């Protein structure tokens, strides 16, 4: 019996030591949630429609190009909806040649044909796949950008809805900048300028007699004036197919232009350098439009063949240049994003919350402890020990599994204290009852624990069910609460039943004959 | 030391009065909600919530008139202690849900305050919830509550009798409704944190009920000849000390949260306070009463009244 008791005590001491080890030092190992640390919480929606539309658009563009090289010049390709395009006016004698072009398209689009015309509709499973991929890509891109921002312990994850992404940036207070960096598509395209700049769009159309060839497009841009001039909007006519895109970049960094103004330098990867060299060689003395998110940032004149190095300069501030370089490095987003939810907690409010929450917890703890000591005397100490052990275990487990401590989490702590006290009260009251029937202290303690064990099990399982659903359906802070509660309930079974009982046995083992108990 | 030495109150006798009292509170809550609408926080309704801290003391009217140009029903309240000089401003959901327009309301408030020249200020927290998220969270809140109620009912039905499970669930629903009624009386908004508190109460109330039911189950084994009414009343009395002490200590802990937990936790703590009182009350007066009423009906229907005589008046020994 005594040996048995020694092992129990050792086990308890070991568990406590392990718990303390895993959360010490607490300021390093216990993760604080945004509501305590301050920071930004964002939920974005990926406009997955964009990815589908883009696929349809590029497929149609490519087909148009191929038709031209095949000499089927009368045919027209028009995009009619994000998932559908139509090809018309295929001469009957060219039909076999046209069908030959479709080997790449058929796996992606369903085809229905009429007289010399075809309608292509994206296959539903492909559309679903594209949407899903666009969310994954967006997630990865945002992750890279957030990492480049240098935020400690950011969270970038899929949110509840299929197309939603959750971003949490602890410690970040400049919401506008963070939002801008995350949201901007950062699609970089270098396109050869055919004509321009024009002061307005109509003038650009006029230059082509209002009949713009399908391989050209009009892109707005910022007029390049002397520094300090008020920038206006101008329009360029550029080739639709870019010479190189952001995908061909190897890296980008903030730099200065020849006038010492902030700029962004980039270098191409091998493939990009080949394409870029050929295009610049063929277009010396023409302008090259640097198009970012469908807007011309600048349109420098090509003076010589450029292989792998280039520089973008617009009217950047140094921070804008740094942010642009960051966005280019992390790649373009496959689809645009909209914000669904935005929460910012200033660091001062977070600090205030911690102070208040901790103060309240300690206050509650002290009040409850005083009551237990007053009401249960010696056994009250037993209750205190199990409450403190419970809190240690809770902290230790939370640190161990890397759970985040939120404000409702602190409330969960308080609730755990409540549950722990309840278990102790249940047991103590039962022991008192058993003592009345005068079986001696040892039997009373033993019977009390045995009888109450089932009750404690039932109450804890029921609470665990509630906490489980809370975790399942809850978000953010609520999850933190459910997490704390779940861990608290588990450690509570251990402390209330095992630790508390061992303590009683320890007290009783010191004495031979025990008829009374201070309870 | 003992608060109550062998208590022997006839709680079950008061069951109809208790049910009537609860019905009145809940009905009053419904009337209030029907008149004013459910006080949804921005988590569920969507909208903008800002906390703005001024460097100097600013009168409420100054803040109000500064942002009077912004359309929609605005709420302006002092946030925390007056010495904090912080104000809470809430704007309704506005505009289509576009990335650019989500923060429009917040931006407008900042611009308006700057133009009105009411003094230097800092936005210390800003929450903007779009309609999609609001709807999402509403659904989830309802799902979580329903799912946990179904889960707990199933567990109690498994461990005890079905009539007990119904009793526990009626008591739990009672607590949820009473709490929502009190939230409306005292003008607290239903936020995510408050829903968490309500769900905690659910667990807490069931916890209380199970303790008594466990005792009923244990007592029934030894007293097969006694009426259920008598056994339940005895069990409620036997566990009364524990019920009071636990409710008292938990109340103490949460009261400390309510007083010192800061503005962010106030709604949460208030909900818990109401829930603890209601949970204890419903355990003693509602859960057991329903279980007895249901068991009585079942027994009558089966014509086995002889096995459980309706000798409810007999006192506990």
C-alpha cells in the first residue's frame, strides 16, 4: 500500500514537472491570440470566377492565333461567357484542319457544333478543379508575401467556405499596407507598345479608325512627367500577347534609377531572358510597356537588346518600390481577392485585455480558494493543490500542442477552475455524507471517491460533447475557448479524481486509526 | 462545517409555480425581441465596429455631431471607464461587398472626426464583418447550439432514461432562452463571445442536472418502492449542499471576470452570471419536474400506476 502510494506521488510530481517544463518560460512558449497580442485578422474570398474566365480567354486567344497561322482567316473566335466561347465561319474545306487544332482543347472543353460553327463549354469538373487550384495558388502566394513581410507566426489558411482564406498577422498594425500587399494581383506583363500614349481612349481607337485589331489592346497608364507634376491618365495601344510575364522573373529588388529615385530592378530566369532578348532585339527604338495589373507603370524606350536585367520606374515612394518588389518576388495571384471580414486590435488594447483577463482570473482564483479553505479546512488545501495542478497541466498541454491563448481562452481557464472546484465539492460533500454513517474516515474517503467517480465522468463527458461542437463550428477566439475547455476538462478528471485521492490517502496513511477528518 | 445540515425541502411541490415563473420570463423576453428585434452584434449582423481613443476628454455630442453625416443607424457609446476617453462607434452594414468598400465606413468615420477637429485620436480596434461572414457565423452559432443539445440528449438518454434526457434538454433550452431574455432586458448584443458563453451555460446546466440524476439513479436502486417524486426530491436535497457551493464559487469566479475582466469580456461574463443562476434554478425546479411529469404520463399510459403509487406527499425520512 505504502509503496503503491509512493509511485502515485512520483507520477503526479513527474506530470507536474513535465507540464512546467513545457510551458516555461510562459512568455515564449504560450502563444497569444490576436485579441491579446494585437494584430490583423482578415478573411478574403478568392474570386475563383477569374481563374475560370482566364482559362477560357487564353484558350480562345491561343486558338485565334493558331487559326491565323493555319490560314483560316475568316473564322472568328468570341468569348461569350466565363466558361464558354464560340468559333464561327469555319469554311467546310478547312474543317478537318480546324479539328486537328483541338487536341489540347477537347479534354478541357465540351464541344457542340452547328453549320460551320462550334460552341466550347468548359467541362464542369475542370471548372471545379480550376477554382480549387486558384484558391491553393492564392494561398501559397499570400503565404510567400506574408513571409516576406517578416511577420512572426502568421497564419494563412483555408477558411470555412470553399473559396475563403484566413490571414492572421500578429503584431501588424498598418492594416492598409498589409491589405494592399496581400490583395494586389501583382500580374506583371511586359508588352510592346504599338502606338501611344494617347490622352484618352477614344483617341487611341481613332488611330485605328475605330477598328482595333483583335491582337491589340488599349491599356491605361500613368503619364510620365517631371517629378512633382500631377500625374494624369494616358492610354497606350499594346500587343495583347505579352513579351514576358512575371512568371519569367527570377527575382526583383528595390533599387534607384539614374536620377536617384526609388525603382524596382528585376532579373529574368533563363527562359525569360531568351524571350526577352529576342523581343527587345526585334523592337529597338520602340517603347516597352511595363504593365502591372493591367495598368502601364512606365513605358521606356528600348535602346538596345536587353537579356536578363531590367528596371521599373514610376513615381514610387521608397516604400511603394519595396512593396512592389516584394509582390513581384512572391508571384502573381491567379484571381482577384475581396475582403469579407477585417478585425484589427491595437497592441495597447491587447495589453489592456491581458491585464484585465489575468487580473480577473487571479481575483476569481483567490476568492474561490479562500472560500474552499474557509469551508473545508484541511481538505480545502487538498482542493487548492488540485486546482493549481490543474492550471499547470492546462498551461503545459496548451504550450505542448501549440494552442493559441485568446481572451475567451482566459475565460475558459476560469471555467476550468469552476469545474475543478465542482468536482472537489462533489467529492467532499459525498465524503461528509459517508462520514455521517460512521464507517471511519478511510472507508468514507474511499466510498466517496468511488460513488462520485461515475458522476464526474458523466458530467465531464457531457461537457466534452458541448466543447467538441463548439470547436467544430466555432471560429477564431471561440475555438480557443473550446480548446481550453477541452484540455481543462481532461486534466480536471486527472486532478480531481487521481491527485485529490492520492492526497487524501497521503494524509490518512500517516495515521493508524482515523475516525475524523478535517473536511 | 456545513451550510445545510440534512436539508429537506419539498422542491417538487413547487414545480407548476416554477414552470409558470420561467414561462413568464421567457415570454417577456420574446415580447421584447418581437418589439425590438434580436440584438445581434456585428459578428452576426455584419457592419463596422470601431473603438476610438481620444487624447483629451471629448463630449459625446461632439463625437455624435462629427459623424452625423455618415448614413445609417449609428451607435455611439462610451467604451470602458470614462477616464479611458474611449468611444465605441458602430455602423450598420453598407454598400456592396467589395474589397474597396468594406472599410469605407471606418474610413468615413476617421475622415469625419479629423474634419470636425474634435481632438487627436487613435483607432485602437476596428472590426468589419461583411454580410457573407455574418450569415456564416449565424448559421454556425445555430448549428453549434443544436448539435451540442442533440449530442448531450443522446448521451443522457443512453446513460439514464429518456424522460431524464428530455428533462435535461428542456432545462437547457430554458437556460438559453432565459439568458437571451436577460441579454435583451439589459441591452447586451449577441456577439460570438456571448454565444460561447451561452454554449458554456448549456454544458454547465447539463452538468448540474446530471449530478442530480446520477443521485436519483443511485437512490432508485435502493428504494424501488418509493415514488419517483419522493426519490427525486430526496436526491435534490442530498445534493443541495454541492449545488449551492458550486454555483456560489463559479458565480464568484465569473463575478470577478465581470468586474475586472475589462470591456471586451463584459458581455461574456454577464451572460455567464445569468446562466449560472438560471442553470441552478432550472436544475432544481425544471429538469427534475419535467422528468417526473413525463414518467408519470408514461406510467399512466401503460396502466402500471400500481407499481409507482402517486403518493407524492410523503416526506423524506
